[in-house]
C-alpha cells in the first residue's frame, strides 16, 4: 500500500495512528498490536494470554517463523510513566521468557506507545540485556514500527485500523455545519466573552519552528490555512459579536492547561485534536473541519507561543 499512498492519505493516517496509539492504555495496546500482527502475518503470529493461575511467562505474542517474542508495555491511563517500574518489569519479563522460551526465542521485542520519547533508563536496560545475552536480538517497537506495519497492509486493512482519509475534494469542501457543531460544543459552557484585548497580532512567520511542531502536525496546520479563513468568516458573521473571543478564550485555556502538564508540542496538538473532534475514528469531513478550526486558532495566536518581538511584516 505504501507505494500507492498519496501524500494526503499518508499524513492523515499518520495523525490517525498517533491518536490511536495515544488512546491505548494497559492491555488495550496488546490487543491492538496483536490484531496488527494477525493482519500482517496471519497464522504465523500467535497471541499469548495468561490462563488461570498461569501467567504469560514473559510473552504477549510470538512469531513462529522468526522466533520473535513480543512483550507489550501500554501506558497506565494518563499517569506519568514510572521508569523504575518499567525497567524492572522489562528485566523480569525477559528473565521469565529466557527460562520458559529459551529453546525457541531468538529475538525479544519491547512494544510500547511512549510516542514522545523513551526514558534513557529504558535504553540502558535494553543495552544491558543485549550485552548480557549475546545469543538473543533485542528490538524496540514503537510508532515507526506501527506505521511501517500498518501502511504495508492493503488499504481495506488500513481503513479498518485508522478510518478513511479525506480525499482532495473533501479537503477543499469544508462543511460549515460541522464547524458550527464543533465550536458550539467548545463554547457552550462559557457565560460571557473575555475583556477585549485589542486586535489580533500578526502571525510570526516561524511560529511552527519556534514551537517545535514537526512532521505530520506541521503539515496538518500548514495545509489547514486554506480553510482557516472560512472559520474566521463564520466567527465574524456569528449573531454574537463576541463569538470569536469566546472561541479564542476556550482554546487558549485548553492550550495553557496542556502546556502546564509539560507535554511535548506534538502531544499538545494530539490532545487539542482529540478534545475538538471527540474520541474514536474521525470521519473525513469532520477531520477537515477540525483541521480548519485548529489552523484558525493557531493563526490567530490563541494557541502556542510567538517568538518574542518577531512577527510577520507583510
């Protein structure tokens, strides 16, 4: 599928994959991983589950043809990662697997959905296991592995996991009724507009780079500018003359709350997308509307930071 994938499909599905992985907690990651492996390897892949008082013996899945053993580590709800607990579990799980699967295990894979980077102690633990066990290969399975695995599947399977991507025609056909619905949901519990703080400031020309928004999220915002003007026009023509300020106030508060959690920029974008679109697979036209709304508030300087004293001078 990768060779036939259009650029528009690729970045939309990258966003859908990131959102899907971020939403997975605990055993849900194992379930998702196992389904991907079954679609990719058919009966060569074997799911492993604990039964009764017998645990999984350090194995969540096994690829028979390559002797590859997989252990999944899904984050626990939205709690901060306990690095010590994670590295201890890695060591303990491999120790169990090396006893129970020693005759068939050739590789050990650490499957995770820590999309904003792995703790250095996880890397050190993997390297320590690799040094101490030269007869076994060790691998990290994260976002890029999932992207390669899923994007190599037939398009019907990609849609099964990530939903359909918007076509070029849909991207250029913004549905203002969906925009109205999204903004109404975001502003319904705000009693009044904030105090007028003057006209919007010009957008800094390097705002994406300054805020370190990269990859598919940068592309998402850049390509959303074409429809952002329609969101601006909708707010300007709203029956409430202060409606644009209501929208700005809500998104600014959401952004500040996420920033205070010290989330990475792309993680903030993912959270803002989820909070605007709602959970689950997002239909193409709703995705186009969410993109337009977030591009609008980004251009309006309501979310993310401006470089001090450096603005567009057009």
